[in-house]
C-alpha cells in the first residue's frame, strides 16, 4: 500500500512541476465554441454613465482619465469642447471601477476597458493600477497580445487596453493590449472611415484588432459611423450597436 501511495504522489508532483514550468496547454476551439477575440465586433461607450452603458449591453467602455489637484485619477463625463472643464464635472476612476465590478459581471463575455490617460504623471498612472487591483482583481488577466485568444476562454474577464506614455508604470503591467504596440491600432473615426490603404487595414484586422474612437475634443461623426466595420475594425467606441460580441462576416476573418 505504501508503494502505491508513493507512486501516486510522485505522479502528482511530476504533473504539478510540469504545469508550473510550462503552464496549461493552449486553449483549443471545439465544435460549437466561439472563435478568436479578433473575429468579433463590439460596440462601445464613452462619456456615458457606466451602469447605463452596461445595462444596454455595451462590452467596451472607454475612460478619458485626468489628474485632479491631489493627483488622483478622475474621468471626464463630457468631451472637452465648448469650454467644458473636467475639474468641475468628473467621476473618480475608483467609482468607475466599482461600477464595473458591480454591473459588468458575471458574463459569458469579457469586458474591454479602454483607458486613455491625459497625464504622464507616474503617481496617477500607478493609482489607476492600484484601483484596478483593489476592485476588479479577480477579473484581470496576465495574458498579452490576446487578439487570437478564443473568446470563450475570456468569459467574465476584464481586458485592459491603453497606450501612450505608461511605460515603466504599474498600469503598464496590467495592460493586455496596447495601441503603442503592433497588435492593436487606435484610429479616429476619420482615419477609419478614410483609411490610406483599405486592403491593408482589412488584412490587418484578420489577426489583430483596431479600436475606433472619437477625438476627445470633438463630439460628432460627420460620416456613417458604421463604415469602419466594413474594413473589419472590431471595437467601435461611438456605435451603440447590439449588446455583446457580434461575429464578423467570414470574408473578414
């Protein structure tokens, strides 16, 4: 009996050692499962009450984050035009995180959180990371460059995307996709509606992701906001489309 126990323990120890060194095998698509993250459209929300946006089904939330007088991260509630002063009308980034954890989960879909920093202060960027780790820690993932990850393996997870001058901060460690890298592009609506090379953008979006967002100083789209989807642009902040993730046509995958 003792030798049987010893063998079982040896096998278990060997498995745990292998898993620690090499990790679990990569997720595979199975019949009936959904495809990669980059194969789906998601409509988004910006400058909108988060609980309301989530209630109508948005799975892409963009937050424009500034520093207040105490170097705390605050989120603008309106586009910066017509003399609007975010310091007089904002919501704390921490409250945004609380709204997300209360209203976005549980869900069979991930939630994409696009963080647009309007400050390069490390203390503010580090506090953004601290609030994320304090409120939504169990929904965060460590994976990077996840465009080709099967979407079903991301259920109930928060995908953090950002860019700009966050290098060396705690926020950089939490970002899963950066538009400062090669697997995610951030385009304005004008850029996405009138790309320099339509075929290049379409081919890029087969294996990577494009986030289409308005210029923060502008408040309107002068052309059809749905045009970017014809080039396979997946994440459209300005379009209040159907809730959840919608599979792209096969010809765009």
